[in-house]
C-alpha cells in the first residue's frame, strides 16, 4: 500500500514541484498599474497558508489532526479573501496596485469561461461524483445556478473591464483532476465486479477520490491491467488538454474583448515527476505520461504571446511545496493541503510573475528631473492619460495651471464623455476653444462654476483650494470626518472650500507643505496638479 500511495499522491500533485528556496522579490520599477486582478484555483487563492503568516505546521503526533483544518488557522480559498502571504498580495504590493482577488479553490478554465461568456464547456458531462467545489448552495448537486450565484456576488466581467493587469493560473484542475475522475468512472463501470463496485460505492458515499484511485492502481497491478490503465490515462490526458486549450483560448478572447488595453500574465503548469523515480516496482510511469502534456500546455500558453499585445508567460517551475512522507500518520488527512505552495513557494511565484512584467519607462519630458519629488506621481498621471506635456519634450512642471487645463484633466479621467447636444453659458469660451468640450462637460456635471453667470475665465490661474474643490465635486462631494486640525493654516481656508479640503486631507490626496500648511490661495502648479490627480485616482474605487 505504501507503493500505491506514492503513485496516488503524485497524480494529485501533478501541478507542484519542489525547490530548495525562492528568491526575494526583485527591486524593480513597474508600470503604474492601478488594479491587479488575480484569477486562479486554490494555489492562486492562497489555500493552506496560515492566517498568522507563519509556515503551516502539519502535526503528525497530535491525536486531533483537525486542528490544522480550522478556519481560524488556515485559508481554504473559497471566499475570495486576500491572503497577505499569497502571491496575489505580494504581486499587488510590488505593483503598488489595488488587488482584485478573484482566485477560488477548484476554479478551472471551464468556470472562468462561463463567467465571461455564459458557455459551460465541461468535459465531464456526467459530472462524476458531483462538483463539490462549486456546489455553493450545499444541496449535494452541482448546477449552473451555483455558478450564477457566485458570479452575481463577484462579477468577473466587470472586474476584467476594470483591471490594468491580470494573472491567470488555471489548468491543473482542467487536465489532471479531470483525468482522475474520468479514469475512475470508466474503470469502475462494471457492476458485476465486486472490487470495482466497491470502489464506486466508496466514491458515491463521499470517499476520497485520491484514495480510490490508489485502490484502483493496486487492483489493476494485481490483475495485470496496468497497460489498460496507462492507455486510458494517456487518452484522457489528451482529451482534457484539447478541451482546456479550447476553453483557455476563448477566455483570452473574451478578456481582450472586454478590455483591449489589459496586460495579461499566463501562469504555467509544471511536472513534479521530472527526474523522479516513483519506486523500483512501479509499472506506471507517471512522469513519462505527464511530461508531454505539461510541455504541451506550457507551449500553448507561451504561443499566445504572439497573438496578443501585452501578454506574458510566467514559468513557475521551481515552486516549493510542503514535504510529504508516505509513512506519515496523517498522510491522507493532510494531503489536500500539502500540495499547495509554502511561503517560499508563493514568493517564488510572485517573483516569476513580476519578472515577466515590463519595467516602467521614463517620462519624455526633458524639464522633469528624474529625482523630482513629484516624478512618480507625474509618471502615473501621464501614463494613464490624465496629463499631457506642453510639448512633446516638455511638461513645464512649475508653470501655473489654468482653469481650462484643470477641468480638461478631469474630463480625461472621466473618459471624455460625449457632450453632443449640451452647451455652456460662458461668453469668454469660444466655439473653437481647445478645451470647450471639457468646460461644457464640467459645467453640466456641476464640477465647475463661472466667475459670473456668463464668464468662466478659462486662462485664469487656478488656486490650490479651487482645484481641490473641483476634484471634490467630481468625486460626488462625499462627506468627511476631518476637521482640518492637522492643517496649520486651516483658518485661511475659506468656508466655501473647507468641506473639499477636509475630504482631500482625510483621503491623503493632499499632504501640504513641510510646515503643515495647505496654502489655499497659492496658484497650483502643473506638477502639483498632476500629483493630486494621481493620488486621487489611486484612492478612487
């Protein structure tokens, strides 16, 4: 049975490999992504990581192994919670981006395609022994209404539209878990065979599918049917891989339809059997059976980089998982958790994902020093199209911003909505004025007001308080709990600006000068305006 368990465990752990260590995250400067979306299965979700951040401890001496399977101790990956030590959090932190955690235990390309397209192209039409991962209503039966309930809660399509960069880590459940189920289903179809019938009954009663496969291997080896089993595994691997590629390709098409500007990182799969001998007596060469399938999947993912712009493949071979000893007291009890990455494994995966993303470029403006205090925020605002230069090579950071320039920047953030059929009452804004559409939009949205009922003063200098007030109105004039007690010149902030300034201080959008002052009446420079816009965009939902 020891030999049998060795075979079983490695079939189930086909998407994991061992490594000695994982390098620290690279110190690089990345494009200023606002949102990072992580999609994947239990690996991406951080399953088996502890909630206190320590390495998971699998106690083999305790008389109560269920202490490890405790919601207060570890993450299971079914609730879309961000896990601080999982690679999804490590990547988001390195990118200084907001995390959209959409990884969930059991997720396959099949489900992801359904969430994006509404087509459920499942290989297993019989759904052998149920889809326990997605039986969300707990009635023991999986139907598409279970998936609808999940998507109604999280809405994958809207997240794809919103995000700047996405990593997709699916495939292991599509190919290897599927193969396990299909092989068991087909090999136990003979109800006249007591051994096989016993296996089917064991599974129908909720028995461990890995343990059942181990018993099947043991039985086939005893009766000389290993060649039949190997042939079925090979054929099922190929069928599963065909369908995975079809579903994955549709997923990528839908992602790029929903968000043409998105950056995609495809996270690969790997073969833990390479250079590994199961046992001297094994007649099932799982390494040889799996190797071409693993290579095929990875080659397919890599090839998509030639089809899409901003598409990158992350090779995560080398991910560290938890050590397993097949003589352990609680081998089967801990097995489902031990196949997941360790803390070092998640650091390694994060490094591999970050390593393929492009580094941030440089601003094209010769009048902006690389060590300027506002450089990073200006780059963010420029990269996202909020601000433009005064020429192709100059930004004029110290020049005062005008009222027209400020409302135009807000107009760009809003996506430059159509203003056809709208107008404004300002006699000093010519029909052919370069910023007229922005002024029309700002006036009709209640974001700007004129000096008088008929004058706007498009070329007039804008003060810091005036711009913060524009931004405050753009944000919907939210309430704030700040009383301006941290602003040393709060008394100089006029009543008409106080609510806006208090909100901006509370949100961290403005931080004032070194002496703690805000200087509300100081004309705002183009650099200061870009910084405020960048901070606002990073904090906006």
